[in-house]
C-alpha cells in the first residue's frame, strides 16, 4: 500500500479518535522522548528501531485494529515511515497525524510525561564552553585509503596532540604522529611489512625526516542551523606535511558527546602531490607500470576532545 493513500488526520480528528476509544494511538519517537512528553493515552513504538514492527505487533496484535501514528511534526517523516512499515506487514486501518507533538503543543493541549512542557530542539545544538578543549590521543584517529588501478590499501594514523580553543573565536590545531602510519588490509600477508616500509620511506611520507604533520586553522566557521546529519563547521587552515605547508579546507561535524566531551568528525579527499608526495603520480613520472598510485588520498577522521 502506497503511503500517499494513508489517511491524514487533523487535531480534531485525533481527539475524536482518542475519545472513541476503539483504536490505538502510537508515538513513533524514541523511548526517552516518549517518557518526557507524549499525547495522553498514547503507546510507544520507536520507528527507528529494527524491532519496530515486532514491538507494534505485541502492542496491537489485531491487524484490523484502527491505528493512528504520530511523531515530531510536519517536517519529520517518522509517522509516514511507520505507516509504510505497518501497511507492508498487513495492517489495514492505519492513519497518521502529521502535525504530531508540535501541532498538539501549539494548540495548547496538554501532554503527559516527566517534562511535558518543554519540547526539545529537533536536532542537537552545538554548545561550546568558553575554554580550550584538549585532544584525547588514544581516542582520536585518521583512517586513510590510497588507490591504484588494481584496488586500494587502507589503514590508520594517530594524533599526538591537539586543541580546539573556544575562549573567543574558535580556532584549532592538531598534530599527527606520522611514525604511527599503519596499513590494515594486508595484515598477515607477507607484503604487509613491505608496504608499511614503503609508506615510511622517502617515496611517500619520509617519517624519519618528518615525524610529525600539523594542521592549524586559519578560519573556523560554525553554523547552528541545519540538520544534525549535515556538517555544521567549515575548517580552513594550513596542513604541514613532509616539510611542505599548503592550504586546505573541508566541512566537518563539531558535536557535543553525551559524556560532556567534544568530537570533530570529517571525511575528505586531498591531493597528496601538493605536499611533495609524488611517488607513482603520472603527473611527475612516465612508464609507471604497476607502480602507479592515484594522486588523491581519502581520509576519514574522528577526534575526541575534553
């Protein structure tokens, strides 16, 4: 059943449905949100859980029972996603209340729960204390991928130091320990030590001569708008690698963690040849044969700061 044919109810129709008492009103948001606030009389089955349908069939075993689903509000697809799942498994009397909690509160109707009068922001908002956040090296890592015509290699690189200074305009600096660069995909293969030796050699990162790389921001712009699954920062700065310093910019997530710490998360591709890592690049060599290596390296990093 296509959800475009699912009945959409307004507040008055939802109130009538509750008063009638022959169906089930289902809150599709996470349990902690339901416990804090929900429409009186509703039961909870979180649509984001893999076991959503299992929970619902326990709550409402009869597939002909009238069901009304609601979620956060008109800009959230939660109740529509739930309706699609339920109609797919055979429920025949499913309707949605698209206005959800937002419309219910705006109408002045009461909610039940431990904190019913406060509606949380739809997405977590970054809260920076006016302090210098220090890197936790043991929990901060770069995952890299290099490629050629025959496939790819991937591995890790660790940070040794870093900070994000939020005392005034945000600024950041991070130091990478280039001697920690490791390959992962060839572990156990006889070529594994050969590749790692190559990465540390003067062909690539020349770690004996340049044991550290640094990134220092020249601009760090934050936005409070937008969904939590999109970057909320643009980081621009100078990356110093293998004795060469060059400008680089990329979008990033700067997010509060549940334990009070901070995370900086990003993924990007960068042209290694801008930093003098030219081995295997057809821009600088000819007749490379199987020694050809693509210029762009992909990096995916997660930094934890406290």
